C-alpha cells in the first residue's frame, strides 16, 4: 500500500499529517494486539502441552512402533485391529460401567450432601470439610490406602463387617466379581465432595425469598429440594455430570494403584489398557490408537451431551 | 488502611525482585548434586553397615562425571558402597548413582525410554530379558557392545557357559555383563510355628515333598491350625508366573522347557508348542494349587511387598519368594526374631526330580553413543571385578554372578538361610525359566494368564493356545 493510497483520517484538532496517521495506525494495532499478547503465554503452553501431544498421538496411531526403533507406517491397521480386539471391547465395557457408576454415584451423593449441608443439619460444618478432604488427596494415595483397608484378613473393613455378622467377607480386590464395583465405590468416596462443593455454591445463589416462601407454603425439605432447588441448579448439575463423566472416562491412577487392571483383566479400563499396550507390550502405535479413540469418545460424547442437555442458566 | 500496612512497590522494583528470584532459582537448579547418590521417590538411602566410610562428596574439577541408573532395593544397597568406594579412589572419574523409580515394575517399563532419550545415563543396571526389552534395546543400537571387555577382562571364563549363552545376542555380540543372580521360588517357613503345630517340612538333600498329595496334606494341617498357607504377591502377577515355571519344570523334560524360549524368538524353530500336553499339565498343576487352597486367602489382591509382610507378621505360615528375600535387608530385617527355614515345591512326576530355577539376568550395561563411553567401561570393569564381586558376596544382600568369588567371604557375610540355600544349588541342580527372556507379548500374556488361571477366567488349554498364537506371530515376524 502506498502513502498516497492511505486515506488520511481526521484527527483531533483537525490536522492531517502522515506522522499522526502512522501513530494512529500503530496505536490501533497495539490496541488490537494487546489481548493476543495476554493470551500468548496460555496459547503457547496449550500448543506445547496439548496440541502437539494430540497431533503426535494421532500421527503415532498410524505407525507400528516399539518405542525404541524406527516407526513403520501402517495406515489405519491399528484401528482395524482395535475394532476386532475382544480385550478392547471388554475394556470399553468396563470403562462405561465405571463411568456410569462413578459419575452417577458422585453426583447423587454430592447432591444429597449439599442439600443436607445447605439445610444446616447438625454438624454440617464437619460434614462439609470431612467430605471435601478426600478430593484433595492424590488418587494414587487413595488407591494404596484403600488397598490396605480392603486386603484379605484382619483388616479394618473386614473387622467392621465381622461386627455385623459377616464372618467370611469376599476377597474384595482379588475376586474378579468384586474388583470393579469396589473401585467404583472408592472413587465415589473420594470424589463426591467435588460436586458437593459446586452444588453448595450454586444453592447459595438461590434467593432466600424463594426458599422462605416455600417454607411458608408448608413445603417439606424433600418437596423444596425436588421442586425448587434441583430445577434452579439444573444447569450446574448438567455441567458437573459432564465433568464427572470426562474424569471417569480417563481414569487410570486409582485403578492402577488398587489392582493394575487385574486380577486378569477384571478391572481393566481404557487408561490402564493403553498403559499396558504401550509400556508393557511395547506397542506404542497401538496404544496411541487407543488414546485417539478415547479422545474421540470424550469429544463426541461432550458435543452430544451439550447439544441434547443444553444446560441453560436462570436469571433470578 | 495505612501505607505501612499496604506498602506500594514500583513496577521496576517488582521486576528486579522477580529477576533476582528467578536467577537464584536457576543457579540453585544448576548446582551440582551434593551427594553421589541421587535417590528419587523414596528410594532406600541407607548403606549397609559393612559399607566403607563415605568419601568426600565433592566432584574433582577435572573428573569425568558419569551417571549410573539402577532400580531400588537390594541393588541400591549393593551399588551405593561401590560407587562411594570408586569416587573416593578415583581422581578422574566421579559417578552419580540415580534411582529413577521407586518401583521395579515402573523401572522395567520406563528404562528403555530413558535409554533412548538424550537424558540417558552412561551405564545402568537392567534385566537381560525384562520381557524382551533388553533385546529391543540391543537391536536398536542403544547399548554398547562389550565383546572387547569379555576378552580382556576374562569375563568369558568367569561366568558359566549357560549364562554366557544367554547374554550373547543373536548378532553374536555381548551387550551386558552379569552382576548378580537370583533363584526362585523357595518356600520360606517359620520353623517355630511349624514345630508348634507338629508340621514337618522337607529338608536337604531332597527339600521337597515326594508327592503333591503330601504337600496338600501339609497345607491342610496348616489351615487346621488356624493359619493361612502360602503367601505370594499375586497382584503383581510375575511371582505367580515364575512359580508356574517351577511347576512346569516338574512335569516337562528339560529339553522341552528350554525349547519354549525358542518358541518366542523371531525366526525361531521350536520343536514343541505350549499346547503340548506336558506344558498344559504344568498349568493345571498351578490351577490345582489354587483349588486345594495352597495359596493364602486374598492372594490375587496382595502385592509382592504385602505378601512378605503377611508372612513376616505371622499371618501366613509360608512365603513364596525369590532368593533375595533371604538377604539381610529383606526377611531377616522384617522378622528379626523369626527362625526361617526353606523347602521347594513338591515333585509332580516320579521320573523328574525338582530343580531350582535360577535367573541370571541381573546385568550391567553401557549406553551406546555416550559422551563418556570409555570412562563408563572403566567403571563397569570395576563393578564386576573379582574384588567387587567378593564385596557383593560379603554384603549379604545379593549373590554375585561370577563363579570365582570367595565362597568363604560369602558364607561369612550372609545369613545362614542364604548360605544353606546357596549350597543347595549344586546338590539339587538348576534350570532356567522360559519367561522373561522372551519378547514382551508372550511374557506379559503369561503373567496375566497366571491370575486368570487362578480366578478361573481362562483354562490351561486356552492359555496355552493364546501363548502359541502370540509366539506364532513373533516367529512369522508380524
């Protein structure tokens, strides 16, 4: 663009000069650049730690690679193999069962706790803190701790069960039938504090007048919860359910710490299967294909969920 | 709020302060390690009482700095005094011992990636085997050939031929040297507990029950006494798989057992398959162990370390573990007042005498294309020298791999239990496992199947068929 081609704009004071014009353009560019400069560090981090690994995963899923030598391009063969891999379909079923159990359990218990605390039951402060503490503990620590508590023999859990007449408790983590349900229960124990805190925050935003009117009208706690609280915090519930589902689909740490996916394959979930294939079977290409399928599942589910559930917000 | 409570700070001052803090942090991060051992993740740091006095931790300015990776546990106990001794005696070389992972499984899985990275150590302890990982590292040029040292240091004469054969790669080179060896799976028992309940354990020279029924009867007696039976880390799977190898040896002639290794090698031509009825019978013997309640309750949920604790606290009457458990840092430390005895798994076929499974894959290796390859080789020569192997013998932690070690020093430095078991090796005889040396897939399948066989989710025949399928693919180069 030539100087002549620049159409000078009138500046304050009514003077037209190339210098003021240049200044104006630079200032305008600076203003428009500022938001991008603020975003730059975050974008750079995202590019390095999210986009690049994602791209590499997709790329690697098209190769056969033992992690050490030269990767060999095999096209979509890893995905074709996944489609007929019976262990993958078993793992997928376990992951879905874990996701449904853990997400449902944490949200329902979190909601019950939030309602109880919001209605100021006796000892609500203790409940609030106690139920949130596990959320802050590392999943690996939780896994190791519960593995000890659930071990066979004279462990605290079995001793307590003994008080209730259960003389021959199952081998919680050594029995293929009980392993996955037990891990789901431990996950619920650990994470129901998270929805509880979010729901509590949402309940705090409900105007007191609404609650008081319902009380004056003679509504019971159950009626108030069902007809007032839950509808008003529905958008928050929808988002928390989505987050819990995403967390659950990606689960690895707690399963690895408690059972390593065993005994056999009885608690094998996608995260553990991916690790086994990559680091134990030295099939990094296949493991990447599992990672890509996992990511695709989460993205498709999230988009579908947001489309159908449409979490709206309320104006009070 | 007053200014004294809310002091204002200029942007310039803030930037100066931030810059100074960052610079200090950078300098601190770049400072040399204060110690020659760089443990991570709770690795044991205490040296055994017999270790030499700690040398000066400072690095001589002109010294070549070497990094040496190992796993934790007995190996760390063995290498720490060796590294300290080397650093104290060398002016031109300074070794830092790294323990990258507190967990053996994680070290086994992750070390090949470390070896392939730019952050690789100069030399390392790793398994020759390791589920095929050592072979992969050698094949991909990550390891330095050590043939010259085998010739110049006389290593080709210091180790048994069986071990040398195992260490020679298909390309004819040696990429590792044996440091220590272990054997599996002695059954440890509490002598006092057995005596109290009138239970008799078999002893040398034939430390095994002549029939499996006798062994089952002993287990029944243990349960009747209100005790749990054989503790083993079933959650980790590999202890089960090794024990399964032990039982297979008792049903399969040795030439068949050896042949299983060939089954899982690319281009291998095995004579026998895993679907051989004798191999399946070995798997079945393992399943029968489960049915007859030989294993302690909760075996599949109990990790390797928990299994040791279960025995050491007197809850289980027996423990199935490797020879390392008899080392001074293991069972004798966990149960200092327990008088521990040992015996072997029973004879299953009257024509095949039980042997002791030995594993010679505990090895040292030098990384290829390193900056300090020659210096690393010098340190390696020191580690497997006769003097150092004698020191290992006297440490009471592990068994040195060289055959020319000072047996008297070994007897003096080790627990009576270890000495007793060691002396049985020659009397009873040994054999090698098929697992671990093989490629990752069949080895890992075998591990998982060990758990599945016990919980009934796979049959011995189906397990053998899956192993055959995996090996067929490997031999076909898929």
